[in-house]
């Protein structure tokens, strides 16, 4: 099947998702992949960026400095997807503020409460252990005399 240049509608098209850091090509996509449209290629690049974000952070790299450049089979740049755009999905664009997930918030609050209870219990146990060690040291001291 002949590959298209990425401009025909409805035909399978071949795109390359090159990764750049600033103006430098850091990961060329030599083989590319077939997509139904440039929009489908964009969505794949978006998902890939979401997967790469935590990996870049683990490697102490700033993901906001990276971007995907989507090119057609002729090498013509069609779309640039800066990873910084991934942050826009964290906001409710209808109201211009971060989306609020009440269920996740309540779960986080409950986790914090459980952690506080466990911390208090461990602190209590540590105090009891310290007191037991002091008593043992006092007994040992008395038996040496």
C-alpha cells in the first residue's frame, strides 16, 4: 500500500513522531507509524508524552523542555506538541482553574488520617521501648555494683 504524505483524508497515512529538546532532535523516529489522520498521530504523541513525563522527571530532566514534532512521510513538519501542553489537561479549561476531584481529595484526606494514626502509634511504641531500655540499663547498672 502506498504511503500518503499526510494530507489525504480517510487514507492510512505514515507519520514520524520525533522528540526534540529545544531545537535539538534527541530521539528521531526513523521508522514512523501509520495513522488514520494527523489528529490520530497527535493523540498518540500526547499519550506518549504523558508516559514519558515521569520517566524524564526520574532522570532529572525537565519535561517542559521537550516536544514531539510530527512529520509526514516526506519529512514535512505538520505539528509540534510541546510537553508543556500536557499540563493544560490538569485544568478545567471551561473555568480556567484546576479540575477538582472530590473523591480523590477525600481519599487523600483519609490516607493522611491513617498515616497520622499510625505515626502516633509508632511514637507511643517508641516511647515504651525507650522506657524499657532505660529500665534495663538501670537494672544492669545496679547489678554491676
